C-alpha cells in the first residue's frame, strides 16, 4: 500500500507540540490554542469559550484536546457550544492534533482547541 504525504495547501496544520507549546504552520505558540484552516488564536481553556463560539457555522466539528490523557469535558461547556451549533469531540491533545490534521488534509471543515501537554515531572 503506497503512503501519500498529506497536502494542506494554504491551510494551517499542527506541525508539532511539546511541553507547553504547539507549532502550527511553522510558528510556535505557547499555551492553549484554537486552530482552524485559516487562523490560530490563544485559548485559555474551558472558561474561555469565546474563540470557540466564533467558529459556529464555520466548522462541522471541533476536536478538544484535553491534555496528555482524554478527560470528560465540563457539561456546561459542551452545552454552550452545542447550543451555538458547534459539535465537540473530546480527545487527548496528541489524538486531537492528529485527527484535526487528517481531516484538514481531506478538505473538511474542522478545528481543534488544544490544551498543552505539561512538562514531565
């Protein structure tokens, strides 16, 4: 089976991540981020829904990276987003970044809100 390189065109894939940071489209961002095909914005976590609500009507699904491990999303957070028409799926941050990239390369309308991976103790 041949392996094909993902093509992102002018969109913004997650190039990498590490303790406390993300690399998107070649630029490094500290802390949490929201990324979609056209832009990256800082995200302060579940108490900061504004950048996620701004995605209503622009994306079909939002992957929420909950850190190193998958975690339940706060119910009021999910209800607020879904009431605005933003469907959410919780994943670990590594899984959310990978899934976002795959669907982005397929031309899908996706976004990811990613909490950073903490530094190892």
